[in-house]
């Protein structure tokens, strides 16, 4: 039975963006409590499918576009099961809402949405707020993207500590994580006018200026988008496999789906609440085990919070060439050199393997991200924004604050107290892929090079290269750069290849520091 709208009825429009879930969603809970009718809305904003700000890479690349489509469709199905639906519109939210508001003239209308923190998103919020003021609709925004609530922080945003350790200690000592928001079993009905207008179909991937990605059997992220897949992964990683109990030991892995949680893609789209992860971990720790690994999952979630709050503190400066610190540096814009990095053709196998994995799957390990970023800015001396925007385009789990915060950090223009650190590609490669299995997976032209000789093919004799069917400069590139500190880990001269006989277990420091006196 359709309930007829009356002038006294209250209508809540829920605009969803990066909060595509039903569980622990304050936007839905608030609308359910405060309105008689609720209209859920998602807009495929064409601005999200244009080019990145400086270098015009596709802003939302093929992998994230596919993941987003899956997430929106899954969310719609969940809402239908809860007695509602999701209106899907292919336009800017400002334009879509103006049309909807006209259909609700004379009614008490409230727009509810989750607030974001970076410029493009907050500019949309300002325009929406202005529209609401003009038509005398109410405007409410909610905070729902972090583990710790912004309103609970023990300091003002402009006093967020400039070191993660300082932030973490303050937050862990003084705050408690809020419980999940209680959600209704059934949603309030949609307004009657909504039965007379199209709910909209999910756009094709081609309509979003993209193409369907080709599945890759080697992908470390073989998962679908959406809340359903997210909750299944949470259950699997904790309860079905107990993989979480070894997380601290496996988190620097490179191959397979279980070396890390893989929660980040669902977190970035809002398909999974960080609080749900925390409270599920609490249950796991009570019923199974509590150790450094279970703590470390929260430790990583707190990094995500930190970058969110730091981005609020520094605003647009996280996007500036000189970063949060305003540290003036000269960045090169050698596009030929960048293309070698982008396509995984630098001649440095560990870098190439990681970049090809990203290109083929939209995924790269945390260990890989740190290394290829360091290589771009510290070895190639290229504009860090080239790397940040390429990651923004391709990464399944792109989160504006985490991505740009991390690139600031690696480029030495962020809030890293060790701003001059530089990763050693050969040491890292030997520490985390000693026998070269990861490299062989993604750089198959090197597969015939035995064992750890694969890390520095330019060090091999002509006979060894010939035996491996490698012609440097032909079927595999000469390295675009060879850093002097790499020689510390290249044993055996021209026939280098014995590697670390202990299998890379004695890792020592992960990086080197630049200072006026040279490399340490």
C-alpha cells in the first residue's frame, strides 16, 4: 500500500557517496528517526570520470570503476531487502537534487549526507548547503568514515600532532571507540512521487568512460565490490582462516590474497565500517586469540584516521608541489622516464613487477607502494604528483587522504620526522622476494634467471644473460638508474646471485637517509 504524502510529512533525502553500506551508517539511522519518508540517492558524478588535476590520467580508472559499480548495485539490493530502494542518477548531485526538490515543493525536506574532508568533496557540500538554504530545506551532515570519531578527538583539528606516534599515543590513551550505530530492520517508505519517476539503472562501464577490466588469475585482490563481499571477507579473514592472528608477520607479503587484510578497498568506498572491524576483532580476541597481529590491524586503521585528520589540518596543501610543509623542491617532469615507471619498464625488476601488478589488477602491496614511490621521487627525482595521480587513477582502494598523505610522506614534504629516507630497491627486493618468485610472476621475461640473480640482471655476465634468453636493451630494459647504495647488496661482481644465505631474515633498516655528508 502506498502512503500518500501530506504537507505535514517529513521527507529525508539520503545522498550517499563514500558510505555504500547499511551497517553502522548514521545517514540512514538519522533519516529513519527523523522522517516519515526516506529517499536514498546515489549520483554517478561525471566529474569523477574526467581527468586528474595536473596530468589528466583517468580520475577513476577501470578497476575502481568496476568495483564502484559492483558496490552501488550491492547497496541497492540491500536497500530493496530492507523495504526501500536506491535512486541512481548519472549527473552532478547539485543538479539531481534541484530536480528532486522541485518535486517536493511545500514539504518539510531534509538532505542528509556523510561529510568528506578534501576540496572537491567539500565544494560539493557547500553548493548543496546553499541550495538547501535557498529552498528552505534542512541540511545535516554526519561523520562516519573513521575508527575514532572526529568529535571525540582530545585536540582541535588544527592541533593534530605532526607525528603519527604522537597522534596514536594521545588517541589510544584518551579515547574509546564508539559502538556501532543501531540500524533499523526495515527502512521508512520512499516518498510517493518516487513511484512516478525512474529509479535509474546502473550505468554501463562504457558510459563512465571506462572499459571492463580483464580478470587476472595472479591478482592478490580477487574480490568484488560491495558490502556483502566486504562482510564475507571480514568473516573469512578472522573466523574462517584465522589469518588475522598472523597479520603482523605476513603483512609485508607480495603474493596471494591472505598476506594482508585487503579491507582497504571496501573501507575507501564505505562498504565496510572501521568500527565493524574493531568490534569484530574484539569478539575474536575474546573467543580465539589476542596478540600483536590483532592489535596491528587497528594500528593500520589508525594510520588511515591520521591521514584523514592531517588532511583536514593542512587542507589543500596536501596537493601542492611543496606539500604540507611547504618545503621548496625542484621536481623533474621527464615524461619518458615517468612512462618507464608507469609501465613497469625501468629495468629494475622489483619496481617493474610492482608497477605491472598495479597495471594489470589495480592492486599493489603496501611494501610495493612504499618502494615504487621512493624510487620515483628519490631515485628518478620526478614530480611526486605524477605518482600520486597515477595511483589515484589505478588503485582499487584509492582514498584521497591516505594516497596524498603517503606521497607527501615519501617525498619528504609531509609530516615524516625522517623526511630524507630513501628505500634501497635491491635490499628491499632481496628481503621480501629473495628467490624472485614475485618478480617472475609479473616480469615473465626474466623467469629463466635462476634464484636471487633476478634482482640485478645488469650485473650478470653476458653468458648468464644469454643462458636466460635476456638481451638487455632489447627484450628487457637496461636500468634507467643505478643508485650507488645498491652495490652494498650486490655480491659476487658480474656473476652476482648468491643473495642473502639466511633468506633475507636479517633485514636491518629498510631505508637510507640522505644528508649533507652523503649516504649512510
